[in-house]
C-alpha cells in the first residue's frame, strides 16, 4: 500500500478552504485508519484532485493532514492499493427503462440484479463493508482475490452493476455530493469476493463479431460493445486515458451512425467513465464530442 509523504504532491487547488474541511479530514483519516488508501477528490465532486492519484493514494496520516488542510476535499478510495474489489450497485436514472430479462423478474436496480445473480449461483452475497451513496446505490467492499488481476468493469456482471479493482477508485464514506453524504452503513472487515463473481470478471477473449448478425441480436451486440469500450476507458493507464477515451467514443459513434445506439446514452456513460479516471470535464467533453462525430461519419456495417 502506497504511503507517500511527499508534501509536493501535485494537487489541483480548487480555492479557499470551506467549513466542512475538518469533518472531511476526519473522514479521510477514519478511512485510512481502516487500511484504505485515500486521496483527495475535488470538493463536492467525484473527480480526483491529484494528477497521479493511483500512485499517491496513501494511509499516511501526515500526508492526509497536509492534503485536507488545503480545501474541503471529498475522499477517494483507491481500490487497487487498498486490496479491494468494490461492487458498485446503481439506481436507474429518471425515466430509464429496466431492460429484459430483469424487468420480467421484478428487478428495479443493481441491488436486485445482484441478489438474483447470487440466487442463480446458489449463494447469498456475504455481508461486508457497505457504503450507501447519495443516489440510493451501494458500494460493497470485498477483498481482491489472490492471484487475480481484476480491473474495472461496467455492466459485465449485470444491469446497473459496475466493479472497481486495479486502476479504479470509489468515493469514500464521509464524502458529500449535492449536499448528501456517502454513509458507511456496515463497518466490518471486507469479506472475500465470492468465487463465482471473480470468475465472471476474469477478462475473456473478445469473440464479438464486428457486424451484428441480425436485428434480433442488435440489442445484445450493442450492449456488449458499450460495456467493452467503457471497460477499456476505466482500465486505461495514466498517460493513455484521453487517447483511450477518444478511441472508445469513435467506436461507439460508429454505432450511433448505424442507428444502433442513442448518442445521449453513450455520452452520459463516457462522461461518467472519464470522471472516474480523473480526466478534466472540459477535456473529456471535447474528446467525446470529437470521437462521436468522427465515428458517426463511418457507421458500423451490419447485416440484417
């Protein structure tokens, strides 16, 4: 676990210190005291305030004190250095339609989907460290499995289920977004990730044909394409993130040009992924717009 203490660590300073600094600093120390490698996120946001957060995240109390003297930063938990694999369970956005087969099974959110997947596997999800998010979702903290190199995924396990492992981070307990806190509802040693989940997350060879075979399979095809490109963005290494985002936007823009995906859906997902890996919003927005526009001019060919 990184214990960087260099006071020269580069922080993008957002401005004056706010009244919430002391409480957020205590929350950062609280997380670190429990073995979680933390780093600053911009106040009131999910965006990293450090240029190289994967390597500067730390449990060192002195460094944390120096950082949180600067501003009321939110708390990022670097999952890789913390030895974690976090399951991120989301709620649907306003107006979002629950897809099949989940709507027929009565699922309404990521938590429902995960419980159904666990039941299908013949297991219950083990009780573990749990953080509730302001949007009504949950972060389930599990120990990263030994001998595996699991990174970040979006939707690979199921609808509204993302995971954060090596190269990823989550917003830590005590952080504030839109005036609401991330709350640690269950505080206990992270449990071992169930084997069936670890197996499902092991990267598989990409066998998806470039052309969707027919209209009936278009939905599954486009979902796989979207998830695959988001996975690439979330797993991108520092120095390669903007280029990876551009390539993903181009590839998905080709699906927009072929009328297989809505541009708004793709843009929302790419913007969210870019924020998670620390790309500045304006830079990410320009890159996404450029990639989508170029990709739409070269529509993905498909057979019908």
